[in-house]
C-alpha cells in the first residue's frame, strides 16, 4: 500500500473521529479503511488510535504522527505542483474554517464556484465562529471575524463589517429611539461579540454606550436573526446580513445615526513556503467575494 495513501487515511480518520465516516469520504469500505490504519500502525510500530465500540481517540503517538503526516502530504502536494501544469490541472484538498454567517450565506457560493472551475479540488468546509487550534485541525485557511490569536500564521485583513442595531417594526413603537431608550428593550446577545455593554459611534464620531436588557443569548447568529424577526428582541447585526430585511421592511435600523463597532474579517494561513497553488487561488476568490460586501 502506498505510504501516502496510508497517511491520508489516518488523517481523515483522525479528523472525522470515525473510521466509517472517513471511509465514506475516501470512497472506501469501512473494512478497507480499518486495514489501512492497522497497516500504518504496524509499519510505525506504535498504536495511533485507541478504539472503543462508540468512539476513537488519538494516542500521544497518534497526535505526534498526525502533525507529521499533514506536513508530508503538504510537501507532496507542493512537489506535484512543481512538475504539473496547474493552469490546467488543479487537484488536491483544501480544509477551510469559515465564520457561520459568512460561510453559509455568502462564501459557500464562492466555494461552489471554485469547485465548478476546479472539480478535482475537494473542499472541507467547516463553519465555526469560536477560536480554533489551526495546526491541530489541519487547516489550510481560516476565515475569521475578529482577531486571529495565532502568531504562527500569516494574517491578512480583508474588510471591516459594518454593524447596526435592528428590530422588528412591531417592537419599535416610536421612531425617536436613542441609546438610552433602546436600553429598555429586550436584547439578543451574540456570543462572543456582545457583552454587558454596547459601544456606539455616531456619524460625527461621538461615542456613547448603553447596557442592553439581555433576554436571549446564543452563539449562533441565525438564531439571533430569527429572534429579531419574531418581534421579541432587538440586536446588533451585520448590515450585509439584514440588508434585504431592511429594504423589504421586515426590520428597522433602530438607531440610523449610530453604529456598533465594525468587526474586521481576516484570513489566516501558514507561511508561504507551505502554500499550494490551489490555496493561493482560493484565497484570491475568497478575498474578491469579501471585498464585494463593502
């Protein structure tokens, strides 16, 4: 068995946490994937994964092997690209972590368009707003709203997302809202971006903050969106996400002269000597899609 194939199967099992799921991804039978894992363990002389009836877990040797295996596959991809005409043949995999809202509403279309152009590239599309451990997840690209807490990565700022406070017309009985009056309305807070107080800036640059009456907290922006549309709460939302709601009158900008702090959108990846051609091309496509938002 090709040693790189064994490494690829091991990586997929480790990432999926399941031999059967990894087998489906790779187009193998579960028995074949299990044999490849055993073959790799026999060749290395160590146990990489402990197996129980219901779960898998990496051993200490497995964790060390996972990092090395990813490095080997990246090196192989770079070697292949050195001798392949990538202008006509783009192949391999990309593992991308994207924020939930952007990753589901906008950038998923970018990923689909990229695959339409390069059908031999497989994309693992992971939606996550919380911080991740880039190297442990084996990522190629991290699209992050807010700062990227990993000094080992190259971080490229792309855009700043405008945020406004919105509510359903049935919740807002008066058009003369101020930050002070808004504090009396029930508020939906999106973790980790909203907390005990919301700083605001007006068009002249004046600053003020208010403490919302938080009645609903979630880590999912679409849950906040649904809560606002129900007419029960107000909340800070990215302007791009509620733009259609504002145009069609389903939501109101409660403080048109004020805005919450913008949120930066960054992309992060490993140093250039580990970048494949497909990653560079994909970064170009993602950057173009994000820049179109502003």
